[in-house]
C-alpha cells in the first residue's frame, strides 16, 4: 500500500472517531428516515443504542431496523442476540432493499 496509502487510510479512520452528531435509539434513527428527516445525518457520526436482533461475521442488526457493517477484528467485546448495546458509527443512509438504516466504521461503546 505504501506510506502515502497508509497515511491516507489512517486519516480516513481518524474522521470516524469524532464526537457523534446525535445520540439516539435505533428505533428513533429508523423513524427519522421514515419521515424523510434522515438525509441531514448521512455521512455523519451517530451514537445508537438498541437490542441486537441479528449477528453475522460482517454485520450487527439492532431492533431489526439498523444494520451495522463491522470488521470482526474490530469488535472489542463478545455479542449475543438480545444484548442491549450502544455503538458509534457513520450513517450511510436508508437501504430500500433491506428496509434498514446502515452504519459503518462501528465502535461498540462501553456501558
């Protein structure tokens, strides 16, 4: 990747450690997109809480309304279905196919 590529990757990652623009529940985040009030937070860092309803190697679903794209190596704790968690990530917008709000650059927050 080279020194420049590594530097740019680190710089990109640093953007997503900023303080969240909003702190809300997964249901509230989903609602914002249902009433067309979500566009202003696309690309922004948000803090979201909810119950884990689905898990895979690449994603966590909260309350069947928010899908959080993860890298397994970046998980800092073991998760199970029905766990109540808070996390921070970048809002990608609403996925019409999955009917869920999407987040990436996820960091699980300590309770």
